[in-house]
């Protein structure tokens, strides 16, 4: 975890070189592994990045997508309280790497004019981004690598999986149910 305050590269709203801004297109189940997939979609293009997550992580994301309240704070709600209690602001989430079929993410937090980067699991980073309404970015190399990997879906070629994900519509995604 890097908690050293520094000025991050490409964190201002106008400097986004090497990154693609995405939104969460939806959650779905992998038809082969029966694991949840968070589908990220390029805001200004056709790129789609599927990220396989655990069932509990998917539930945290689904709760926020559906704006479901819980009787007690969830872990991500606690994290938000911690960030806000230190007068920090989550400015962006960046999916930074894809190594050995594992995605990596960084939270960029601004506090008092100083920047802090925190290493995070993408599922946690995405759950926080949804709750704090902050932009989500994916590094270009990750988008390219995600197009080439099958991320555990043995019965689909990478091109078949990409085409399948790119042509999903609202009915295909449906409402995520746990």
C-alpha cells in the first residue's frame, strides 16, 4: 500500500492520457464458471472490460447499483466514513494492471491539496467509486490485455468472449440478484 502523499500522474480532469474512462455497465454471471462479472464499458468508445469478482464483492456492488440500504454499515460504507472523517475526497479509481489474470486498482484520494494513492482490489475500488460518485478509469494496457485474455472462460475464445460482452443489452444484463 502506498500512502505517501504525492502529485499523481493523470489525475486532473483534463489530463487523461493513457486511460479510458468507463462506467459499470452491469453485473452478470459467467455462464461457464458461474462467478460474477462486473462489466465496465468505455464512455466514449466500444471497449468492454470484464472483471471477474467474488460473490460477496459483487453483492456490495449490486447493493449500490440498486440503491439498497442495509440496516448496518457495510465495509465500503465504513471506508467512506474514514475517508470523509479525514477530510479526504476520492477523486478517481484507476484499474492499473492485469497480471496473471488478476486486476489491480489504485484509489486516488485528495486531502488538503495533497494526493495519496492506495492499492485496492478492483471490486473494492469499484464499490467505493459507485458510493462516492467518482470517475473510474482503466489504463490502456489493461484494456488491451483484457481483450487478449480469457480470464478463466475456457469454452470461449478471447474474440468470442469480447463479441459476446460487447453485444450485451439491458435485457441480457438484467437486474443482478444474489
